[in-house]
């Protein structure tokens, strides 16, 4: 599998590139980042359109604002793409959905199989305790740009599948009571924490806590590679971790 790494000079892009030689059948075809503009090094390109060679799939760990350029290239070349970037605007999400009519796109806020399992566990607990309060706390390093995290929203939206009338409320301030239908999300930014997500579900008489901790960013690169392998050969459409787990 020949892979174009989009956002290759970021922390996660570098982790994906390191899979070459570690993961059987994984070959880096091109490393794309604006910081590589004018580079003379092998495989480095400042723009994805500069690469004219062959590839099977793109893995994107860039910035959400680059979605337009990325999707335009992939649609023009019939190229599958794994979008592992978070923080997309509603307009960018609409672009992704529209592009999925022409190409296979794997889109997930978190590439961890453990997080996917956490979503399923939280959803089941919320279903079994329909009147319980639900709060999500997410903790990340102090350089993370978006809040709440895409993973926290992924957890909240999984719970909403069984609590359709619930409302996602981010942050809490002022003088106001918690509403029964709230799914609260609190964001913490400090130090160099890779990512911790905790879902607390309480009836007042008992509390269930489901916690996922990421210890090494390499797990997200591994998950993206698994998603890429899954995506190659698939028909056009929008895929996610639930499809991968089936």
C-alpha cells in the first residue's frame, strides 16, 4: 500500500511516516506539508498537486482548513482518503460529505479502536440508565487548538443515538441548574497529556465511570494505517470506526 502523508511535518504526520519499515506492506509515496515548499529531499512536497506519482490512499493529519485542497486533489485522482484531522467547520464537513459521493472517505475524530470501544460502552450504559446525568471530561496537552476535542464530541454523539432528545453543553459557568437532558463536556488543557477522556454516568445512587487514556500518539498512526487498508478498494462513500469494527 503506497500512502501519501498529508500534513507530514506535524507530530502525527511524522508518526505515520515512521510506519514505513515497521508495518508490513506500508510504503510512503509522498510527504506533503507547506513547510516542505522548495524542499529537495526525496518524497517531500509543499503541495499535494506537486506529486505526480502513484499512490493507493492519502492519510490526512494536517489542519481542517486544508480540506478543500485535499478533497479537490482526491476527487480529481479518484484517490481514497483517511481524514484524521479534527476541528472541521460545518462548511468543511459539507465538503467531505459531498466528496464521499465520488470517492471513499474514512472520517473519524479519533483513530483509536479503544476509543471506538469506549463509545459503544458509553452508549450502552446511557441506554440502561435512561435518567442518569452524563458528563464528559477531556484532557489534552496545552498545544491543542480545538475544544471540545473531536473525540469528546464523538462520545457525546454516540450517546445521543440512544438519547435523541439530549443536548450537548460545552463548559459550565454562571448561575444555572444542570438540565436533565444535558450531556456536558468539560475541556482541560495542560502539560503534555496525549489524551484522556472520561464519561461519568450518575443516577444519584450510583455512578459508572468509563475512562480511556492514550499513552502514545503512535496508536493514532496505527489506527489510521488500519483504516487506510480497510478503505482501499471500497466504493465511494463515507466510512468511520463503526464500519471498521463490524
